[in-house]
């Protein structure tokens, strides 16, 4: 039975609303814009038939220590694709400083390992087939590489990530020791190895003696992409 776009779209939005809190929840709860919804309907859905690994209104760290939002992020293991939908008026009314800020923002996304595709509203509306071909060509080029790379996580590492997300707190060797019923020494070694896998990162500045960790953005992305099942 063929699934309709509306049914899949509603499920897609509801799923991500359940995963979010704060500003991330508010922005999505207010609804995607007309251009963003049209992109899903005319381009993404015809291209792939599902919304797996796609995240609407995706929050990223700003180079000025704030946060910004990407229209859509496609995240699958090591591949991070930022998709931006640009209307004509978006750039016409920008000041010089706003225009420069947008370019610097894009540069920093690239430096952080993101790949970027931009589509105009006019192309989505009038030339959706061209947009579909660009997306499919991108996936054909990069997904073969991504599928060959996987992060192998053991049961301890999965439990640490689940606990950190449930408690929304920093990760400490003592807490891990009690959670997993292992020694402090083993806890420290486990957390260090998770840093090497880009699952955790130090929660404080300085690298001489790390005592507190937090989830790496990559671990958070994997969690969302897999419906909280890692």
C-alpha cells in the first residue's frame, strides 16, 4: 500500500516534536514554512519516499558560541548534509553585515564537517525534477562511502548515552561506575575511548585531566537519526 505524503509528513513532524524541548521544540511546533514543506512534498518525498535520517529545523552550534538552525539536516553516520531553502526576498533585504554573516556561517559549517546544498523556492516550485536529480546525485556519490563506515558501540557505551540523555546531565566516571557496576579506572578508560570515537567530548576547557564529559554532537545526531535506538 502506497503511503501518502500527508500521512508521512504528519508522522515525521510528530516524531521530531517528541524528541525536542525548548527552542528546538517551539520552532518546529510553529510549523515549517511554505517553502520548506513544498521542498519535502515536491523534491525529497518523490526522490526517496521516506524521511529517514532527515531532521527539520536542526540546531547547530554557532561560531559565536550561540545556536542557529538549518532548514533540514540529513545525518547518516559520518555524513552531515545541511539543506537550505532560499527565497528570493531572503537575500534582497539583507544588509551588508547580514549577508557577510550568512557567508561566514556557511564557511563554519563546512569547517565543522558539513556538506551544504541550497535550493531556491522558484527551483523547488518550477523545476522540482532538477532538484531531485541533484539530491540523488549527491546521495549516490557520498552514501557509498558512508555505508562502508560504521561506529561499533558496545553495550556499556549505549547505556552511557541513554543515561546521559535521560538525565540531561554531565557524565562523570563515578556516575558511570555506579551505573554499570564497574571500577572507576575502567569507567575512565571507557569514557576516554568514547571521546576517541566522537561519542563524547570534555565538558570543560583544558585537556590535562578531564573529569567531566558531555555528549558529542555526533552522538546526538545518531540518536535522533535512529529514533532513540542506538
